[in-house]
């Protein structure tokens, strides 16, 4: 991230705004993946579910997303679902117009259908394809988005592979290495991310990692990052999995990202998982990445997280009182 982008994000925080936006653009998905948080009954807080919302299609969806972005002015937009490629026609028109606004756009998909041929060349666009482990397990969990179909649909693209590590995977030594050995040699793959499965409080699911499995996953990632350069996970980020933020109020990602569901109105809280996530078992790669930044000490003395928390408090107070917009010099005064 450029210094200018950091300062822009900081100014939004000081205004009580969130620099990142995540939008579930559709309630529809052709997959029925075990453990999917988006279709959990508690995802939207209970009473309503993602599948019960009135989502949009066609021009109504395109205009709705563009209007939402114009109103909230995020610096980074994640387009999720359901699966966004259910609305592939709308995406193919929407994405260039979003990029023309100067924001970074990320599309998270199962790649159950071909990606638009021109996406590989678009600057500031990151297409993330979710893979649930090696082919035998993935094809059972994520049909019809099987390995064979994904490989056809990403041909000629420039994508990020994201895999959520589950308890089933960690019961077999060497699983993560085998995964990287399959995916990283492929020309279409720009980088790979791992998350760890994040349960809701009270869950008892086979996807959940036992403490020793979580520790082994962390150790494996630490070793593999030096062997596989496309594993785009710095050491500081991986370390955060051992001590994730204790609550949404401690999570930089949750505090800086607003998540909106498929009706383009319903807010998902306290973070993208919705419901009542077990933060002590959080494995969100975005959360860990921002937690690593927060741990960094400016000049070797001042934790970035302390500055961030002070900025959030200022922004929240300013938003409540609807006072003036911070000047360009205000971030420097907060630092002082």
C-alpha cells in the first residue's frame, strides 16, 4: 500500500468512516459448502437469512452498487456473495466503472464459470478463487466448482488462490505443502493465501481446528513461506494466528471494514462472518494481516495499533457530533 493510500485511509477513520467495504451482491450460489458462514442462520443476526433477502439483478444491481460506493467512498471494495459470478453480466459492466473511480476491487468466487477474459489485465483488480483443499476433498465439498472446471475457467487469468484450512486437512501431515505443490507452479496463480476456519461460538463442526492442529498449521505456514514464494504471507502475519484479536472491538479489520448484504441495505456485524464469531479461534487472513501492521512500532517505539485506536475514538466522537472534516495535517497531529 502506498503512503498516500495510508493517509487517505487514516483521514476516513478520523472522520468516523470505514475505508473498506465488502458487499454480498447476490444471495445465490450454486454450491452448498459445509461450514459456509454466509448461509448460517445467524449470519445476519437472526430472524432473516441471506437466502431470504430481496437481492437485485441487472441495471438495478449495477446502479445500486455504484450508488453505494459513491455514498460510502471506500478505498477498497470486496465483492462477495453467494457467488458473485452468478451475476457475471452485471460484474463485467460494473468492475471497469468501479476501477475508474480509483478504488481497489477484489472479487471472491468459486470460479464455477469462466472469468471475463479482460480481467487479467485490469489494474487494481484482484480475483480471489476459493479452494477447499486438495482435489478429492474439494470436489466433494464444492461441486459443481470442481478442480477440472476451475482450471478451465481460470485459464489465462491472474488470480489469488485462497484456501481455508480445516480440521480435516490438518489430520494429514504435509497437506498444506501438497496444496502449494499443486497450485503454485501454475502460471495463472499470482499468489496464495491461507486462512484458518473460524467458527461461531458454540459450534461443534468437523471443520474446526483443535489447538494442536492450529499450532501445526501455523508452524507449517512458517516453514512453507520460504519454500514457496507465492505464499504471500509474511512471518508477522502468520504469527498473529497464534493470538488473534480478542474481540471485534480489538480487530482492525472489523473496525475498518463495513459489510453490506445482498439487499444493499442490511449491515453485517460485527464483521464479515456475522452472527457471534468465536474471535479466540479467528483465522481470517485479512484480520491477521492488519493485526500484524497494528503490532508494528513506528521508530521502534510507538505501536501502530495504539495510534489506530486513538484515531478510531476521535473518528467515532466526530461522527456522533457531526463536526468538521479533518484537515490534511490532522493525521500528523494524531501521531504527535
